[in-house]
């Protein structure tokens, strides 16, 4: 922990930081087991544990847990960790607690790629028959998110330097352009395509399966491996970019690493689940409220809590309107938007 981060924390909070991470890990394990037990057909927690270790003879329960709920829970962990960690990293980079991965165009670019496939995919299939493969949509969303991020970084860069303010402005412009193009495509869509677009933008873990795990997992794992070692540099960034440079931080290199890593994690996540809102904003705030601003705790804490929160949200999505299922993006919005409003009001109260 840097001296700056230590100075901003009460002594008792410093002492309990390892316990906070342990608590987040315990919450993740509990949420994982409950996600396997909860559903249209509840399964006792003891049976779930026995199934995981291969000691349960109930073939129906085993098929539900191992075939349906386990890949969904693993995907929730991957996506939640990627979104939470990316949000924490970008908030630290921009020194803006209201920043999220969508701010630099990742979500907008991914959504545009998916909408292009939904509306125009039949034209591509008529020319290139193998384009009818079901992986076309997640791949288009993935590369759309990456393209939007690189466009944002390229627009913001001048004389080899990309200022934080220009990154934010370029991200806003890219998001606006992606939104306008999606509006044109939605206007061109028929009823079936419009329904597909609506459900994709609400987010869901239902169709990911092990294919989604294999698609998103490596990119999120790579992003985690790239982001976690930047904790000390992000602590220095809290002082300002110029001060961080004086402390030996390569600020431009840090920006590139974090933006590329966030783009990988969020694009891969959005590609397999659709848009899941508020995780990247809410989770880092909860971690900082519990543990303080030190990114050596905030980054791994955001990954753990993001995974746990998405597991809890998915469990709620599956039981609120049984036997139907709510899109998980609606659940995270219902959880996250009141917290976000409270945060805004709290900040307003602190300034007044």
C-alpha cells in the first residue's frame, strides 16, 4: 500500500482490509452454491454439494445442476468479475467515481455489432452461407466493442498523448454515433428482429452455457492478469497524472493497458450475455465504502464482489416470475439505479 493510500484510511479500516477480501470471497462461494440450488425446481444445498463431488445418485437433480445451472453460474462469475474489475480500473484511471466501461464506448460498440447482425445478418448469409453460424452475433459484439475502444483512444491521442478529458469526450462521441446507427437499424427492423434486439439489450445468462464460458473466459482472465498488477500505479494516479509521472509511473502506458484490458473483458462479457448495466459502477463503490481507496484492495475486491453480485442477481431473475425468467439486465438495473441515485444525492449533500 502506498503512503498516500494509507494516509487516507482510518487505522481500523487498514487492519480489516484482508478480512474484507475474505468476506467477499465467502460471499462469492455462498452465492455460487445458492445459484446452483435456487430455481424453478429447488434442490437442497446438501444435495448440490454432493452432486458437485459426484456422490448424488439423483439423475434428474444432477442433470439440472451440472447441465444447466453450473455453466450459467460459472459464466456469471466470469462476467461479473470482468465488469466489476473493469469499472474499478476505469474509475481509478479517470479519477471519476461515476465512470463505467460504457463511458469509453465499449458497450455501445458491442451493441452496435450485435444489432448489425440481428438486422443485416440475413443479407450476409445470402452472400456467405457459413455466416449463419450462431457464433456470428457474439463475435460481432466482441469486435464492435474492441473497435469502439480503439477508435476512442485514437481520436483522443494527440502527439502520442491521450489526455483523460479527451478520452471521455471521444467516448461520449463514439457512444452517440453508435446510438444513432443503432436507431437507424432499429427503424429498418421487422417485428422479430425488434424483439431480438430488445431482449439482447436487456441481458441474459440463459443462452451462454459452456460455449459462453469458453468464449468469454480467456479474455476476462487475460484482462484480470493485466489489470491487477496496475494497483500501485492507480494509487499514484489518485494524486494526478503529473504527480504520478514524477513517482515513476508511465501514465500513457497505464492508460493503454487499462483501456485494452477493459475492452477485452467487457466486450467478451457483452458478447455472450448482452448488456448488463450498473455492475461496473456500483461494485467499485461498494468496495471502496468498505475498504477505502487503495487499489490493491479495490481491484480484487471488485472482481470478487462483481461475481457475487451477478450470481445473486441471476438467482433473483430465475425465481421472481417462476416459471418465466426476468432478463438479468433488468434485475441489475433495479438494484443499481437506486444505489446510483443515492450516490448522486450523497455527493450533492457533501458539496452543499
